[in-house]
C-alpha cells in the first residue's frame, strides 16, 4: 500500500521538475515576464490546469524558475570553486567559471542579468527572490576576496567591495557586448580585465606564493573556458 502511494508522488515530482526545466528555457529566451502558464502548457503538451496543479500561480512558477537557476549556478560555478585553495586560486576560479557560464548563455541570456533589468523598479516577491540570490553571490565573491587578502595574495588595504563591484562590471560588460553588440573577443576582454584588476591589487607585501598564483591566472581562466 505504501509503494502505491509513493508512485504518484514520484511521478508528480518528475513532472514538476520537467515543467521547471521547460520554464527555465522559456524564461531564458523570453524573460521572466514572458513566462506564462498558457505558453508553457502548450510547450509541455499539457492543459493549463495540469500546470496549475504543480504551481498555484504564475508568480509561484516564476519563483520556482529562479530557484532552479540559482541551484544550477551554484553547481556549475560556486561549489566546484570551493575545491580550490583559499585565496586567489579560489577567487579566480569563481570568476573564470562565472565567465564560462555567461559565455554559454549568450544565445539565451543570463537570468540574473535579464531579471535585474525586468524587475529593477518592480517591487514584489519575484524581485525580492532575485535580489536575495544576487546578494548571496556577491557575498560569496566578497568572502573569497577577503580570504585572498588574508592569505597575502592581495594587498592588505584591498577594498573588497570595490573589487567585487569591478568584477561584476566586467561580467555585465561581457554580457552586453557579446549579446547586444555581438562584438567578437568579448570573453577575452573580460579575462584581460580581471587579470589587470588583480595585478593592480598586488604590491610588495604580497607573499611570494601569490606572485606565482598571479602568473598562472590567465592560464587557469583560459582552461576553464
């Protein structure tokens, strides 16, 4: 009897996961505002009521898409970078994997970036969910930058808030030039920008090991792409 009760639950979870994957693909191309129950139901070959059975509202669906995107981002960018040593190796891994993911999303679009454009002045649950995820990512970058400073890989007076700001600026410029302007070489420019940024934050007080880390920075980023 218990097995009979569990089968519909497993099937329901699979259906929900399939709906979210299709919704994420649609939202990546059309934006979160372009995500509707009707269009999604048509793509899935389901009725609207069938989709509503898994998501009570369009807003619930949109938030589910954001959470799925965030989970994928963590699995591809954040967690693999934690395997790198504390300090600059971890920081540059975070940036390299971030750039690699954005470069793969050029044709579809980054939910973080496109979502910010859609909801920058629209209060509500979707904006709050998106804002929380972006802040979590910025906090992770800032922590990695502080660790790089503590390890002696960056100057002790490094402004980590400014560093994260400029890293974010490089990725936004990459997305803009590669997706909107379609300018060749945008990925390489982002990589060079990061290398110059890090080089400028190293001084005579940086540990000898950090100099070697800095020299390998461009090679590491290139391999990750």
